[in-house]
C-alpha cells in the first residue's frame, strides 16, 4: 500500500518516460492519418458504387430488342456490364443518366443491357467477342456491328458514336 508520502511523491513526479515521448507523437500522427483516410475514402467508395436512375427505355433482352429493331428499323445498342464493374457504374452515372444521351437513345436506338455474369449472355458475348466491361456495341437490326467501343466512354465520345451510328445527322450539341 501507498503511504501519504509515497502518494505525494508519485503525484509530483512525471511518470512519462522520455524515450516514449516520440512514440506518443507518432501515435497521434498515425491515428489522425487513418481517421482522415477513412473520412475521405468512405464517400469516394459510395460515389464509385452510386448509380442514379435513368430514363432510357431499355429492352428486356436481346431477342426483344432485335424484334423492336426489325419493326422500327432502328439500330441496337448493346451495353455489356457487370454489377461489380466500377467503370460501368461511372459510365451509367455520367453518360446514361444524362438527359441529352437519354433523349437521343430513346429517339433513335433500341438499347439493351447485357450482364456479363449472366449465364444466358455467353452466346452474345462470344458472338461479339466481348471480354472487357464496359463494352458498347451498336448493331443494325440484323446484328451486324456498326460501332464497337471497349472500356468506359465519356459523354462527348458516346454522343459522337451515337451521331455517326444513327445516320440521321442528329444534332448533338445543346
């Protein structure tokens, strides 16, 4: 047990070892470093996986898209994607959700999205040699390729691709 004198001695002495002081300073730096990393990375991770809704009139599947295309004479847009694909999500957020893209696609194309993880998509992926997501292929109603873009495409490039494939000389600028 402590006596009164030993308590006073303990209280009057600073029991922080001078050798531990640099370690304490490092600890505070790393603690704040990891807190800052967490604060910055969580919103970024949410942003990477956030996909807003869009008003594109997607066809249910490729056979129905081909039927609509043969009736209307419009080209088909095949958008190969995966639920895990971050560049696909970015493209859905920056390109497919854009009002100008939506208006042009709904007016001049029959769009269909194809999930590469779906077992039924194997024949379509093989036919068009799709091995990378996102892949965007524009075909005529018979399935002949008009345009083929591999990887993420920005809005300007996508609109250019749509303009050259629609054949109608669509105005792409607002």
